[in-house]
C-alpha cells in the first residue's frame, strides 16, 4: 500500500494515544470510493448492456466491476501514474536497447485488461453483444486508469487492419488475440501473446498523413505481405514496448501501411530508435515516444498505395474506444462527485440534499447517460456489422456515428471533469483524489485519433461520399418520432440544415453537435427511462438551451437521476 493513500489507524490519526497531540477530530469527510461493485452499482450501464444484446455477459461484468471497484486495483491506477515510465536508450554495457520500464502496477493493470479479453473478445468469439460486452468491460477498466487503455485499444483495433493480409493474419492474429500478457522484451517469435501500437503522426503532419515523409523500400518482392525497410520518423508513437506497430510510409505508389516488429525474426533488434518520451500533461502512465526508423523491417499490410484505407480500419476502432474511454471518465467523475456530496455537509445539509448541488450532479449524470446511450448503440452496430458485413443500415450508422460520437463525447469531457472536480471542492484539486487525474486525462481523447475539427470534417466527407448515411441517421432517429415534441422539433430543424450545404466546413461543428445530441436523446427515449430522457431533452434540446452544468430547468425527476448516479446503490 502506498503511504500517500494509506489511511492511518483512526485512533492514531485522532491522537487518542497521546491527548496532548489531539488537535482536532476528523469528520465530515466522505468515505473513499473503493470496495464497491462498479458494474452492479451502475444502473445506466447495466440497462445498456441488456438493451444492446449483452445480457449474457452480466456475470463476467459483475466480477470485473468488483475487481475494478476494489481498493487494490484502484491503488494500481494511482501507482502507475505516480511512477512514470522511464526510458533507457542503452543498457549498462552501452548496447542500444530502446527500453521503457514501467511500474509493476502498470503491468498488473495490463494483465487484468488482457486476461479479460478487452483487446480480443469480439474478434476471438464474435456473437451478438460481444462488442457491447467488451465495451462495458473497457468502460469499467478505464475508470481505474486511462493510460494503459491505449495499448489495450491499439491491440484490439489492429485486428481488422491485419486481417487485410492473410499471410500476416495467420502468423500474428492468434498471438494478438491470446488473452495473456507477456511484457518480455524478446522477439515476437518467442512469445505467445503480443501487443500492437501504431505510428502515423509525423512532425510535419498528423491529421494530414498525406504529408508523411517516411519511406519504405522493398527488400525483394513488392506488394501486400512483402518485406520492406522503412526510413524516417514518427512524432507520436505510444506504448513503444508493443511487439509491433502499424506504420504508414510512402512507396513509389503512395502511402502504404506496414506491420513493423520491434525485433526482427532472426532475433536481432529492429532499428526503431526511441529518441525520447513525450512529457505529457496527462495520460502519463502511457509512454508516448518519438521514434526514428533506421531501415526498420516491416511487412506491407493491405495494398500498396492504400495505406490510409488499411489503417482506417484500425482508426475506426480506436475512435470507438475514445467514445468508450471518455464516457468511462465521465462516469468515474460523477461517481466520485456523488460519493463526496453524500458524505459531506455544508450550511446545515448534506451536499447531496442542497438543491443547487442536486442540479449540478443530476446534470453531470445526464451527460453520462447520453454518452453511454450513443456509445452502446454504436457498440451494437459493431456487433451487427461484425456478424453480417453486408448489413448496410448498421454500416452507414457507424460511418456517421463514430466521428460524431467521438467528437461530441470527447469534447464534452474536459468541462464535465472540471465541474465534477469542483463538487469535491479543494479535495478535488489535490493529487490524493482521482479527480485531478481525470481532469488531466479529459482532453486527450479529443486530440488523439483525429482531433475535433478533423472528426467534424470526416462527418462531411461521409456525407459527400455516401449521402445515404444521412438517410440512415434519420431512419434511426425516426424510431422515436412522436415520443417527445421537443425532440421531433430538433430533428426537423436538423433536417433543414442539410437542405443548404453552403459553407458546410465552417458550420461542421454546429452540425455534428446536433447530429450527436438528437441521437443521444433518441437513444435515451428508446431506452425507456422517462426521467432521464425528459431531463436530457429539457436541458439540451428544449427552449432552455445548453449552458453550464447545473442549469437544469425546474420540474424534473432529479431523485431518479441521482439514484442512477449513486455508485453505492445497486438497483
Ligand atoms: C496522448 C497522445 C498519444 C498519441 N499517440 C499516438 C500514437 O500512438 N500514434 C500516432 O500515430 N499518433 C499518436 N498521437 C498523435 C495524434 O494522433 C495527433 O496529435 C493528432 O492526430 C493531431 O495531429 P497533429 O498533432 O499533427 O495536429 P495537426 O494535424 O497539426 O492539427 C492541429 C489542429 O488543427 C486542426 N485541423 C487539422 N486540419 C484541419 C482542417 N482542415 N480544418 C480545420 N482544422 C483542422 C486539428 O483538429 C487540430 O485541432 C498521440 C497524441 C496524443 C495526445
């Protein structure tokens, strides 16, 4: 147990052993939010899991929720962040090693995530609800610690890209989908379980990967599955101890995608040199590196010159995980805020009973409800398209839903985290509580894997290339037509927006906001909790308009919303 988070014996703490040292009694502090079941006590999550076809996973999810809510696992999250990864370019004898050393707590979190199949389950055992169950598991895991979620996500997301080249898939996928963690710094050929990272971003261009200058030269034969040597650099490559990376590099025929192992199959070190680790403001348990590729071996994934379509398979999944991850951060923030408000009194009343605090907390919970609703609907769409790739409705729903959902949820999270932090008052600012870490994590997902504007522009690209995506979006919204006139009005007004596409780029954020909000509201109506749906629509689509958190209009059923927010209540 880390001394910083260790609770001293109460008698000792209050100085009863020595009356002269007894300066004061500690009271009116909320109990620590630990040793609770993060799944059983999350009504919104449980309902979403059942609604979207993953009811069969509840036993596993409940067990996972008990683990992620345990004091032990929560402590791993703190330790993995207090002890940042350390980079060693050389070993003690002077050999180049490019080694990143993590704290044991990070390895434990990785073990928990990988043994739970967060990186593999829907690919290893595709069935109705598999993506939803896996998203729920990731949502629970992310509440403890977000940084290690990066390699879990990248490993999960790599599978669809690697499948594009059967020879690589045959060799690599069984080991990628193995539910085990092997952090040894040895060639992939000597391991049974592998993790995968990605290298797209370069100094001169991140969003615009066409500006990449890294080159790939064929060693002998050219084309899919063949070996190349890569020369260049990557400005952001997270989790550099992964066993291999999907990397974009130019060939004579354009940008192509490569699987670049950290070691060559002959046991020699593949020349990927880490220059340094990024000194990040958040996500610090996750090492992000700058690398140089000095003739690094890599095998082409997908077709030559089709690197973007190849890696976009991976990017689509990481964007989904940004939705899951940011929603998970929102849930943990609300759980902490409600826990504090239940255990703290001010001006004669427990905070949870102060009308203005109830307004703030319920509004924060509504944000979680909306985020979870659209995320799990997209999870169901992933299940439907994994099981039936010809399912056009679900494919087109994802095409808009992933950029829109990623944009909206990730953008809402920093302010949400800040507001939840403020519910804890000064405690929220100290590193002893998780709030400060949640706040520092909050902007990361919005920037990673396509920043806000890039998502909004991707939504426009989808509209231009496949106009049917809009018909599908409105068909999905039509499932709840007539349920609430305010929602109907918002949908009608949104439809009008598309009649005139002048200055569409300039308006893209406004459009994507409204696509997301109406879909969230519609999903909440469909979910059937009228207190939640009514309050969400009243505060976000009604006359009232969306302002700061804590400005909910009167006449809403806050008791029901706060009951759902309570991390101690299983209902
Ligand atoms: C914690 C973390 C981990 C990361 N890990 C990885 C990794 O493992 N692998 C990897 O490849 N990358 C990684 N990245 C990099 C990340 O994906 C990029 O930073 C991101 O894609 C943005 O690219 P950029 O930094 O070059 O910014 P730019 O592309 O320069 O964008 C700057 C700003 O301009 C906006 N913008 C861009 N184009 C337009 C336009 N046409 N119109 C309007 N606005 C526009 C963007 O939205 C953004 O706000 C990581 C980043 C972070 C923060």
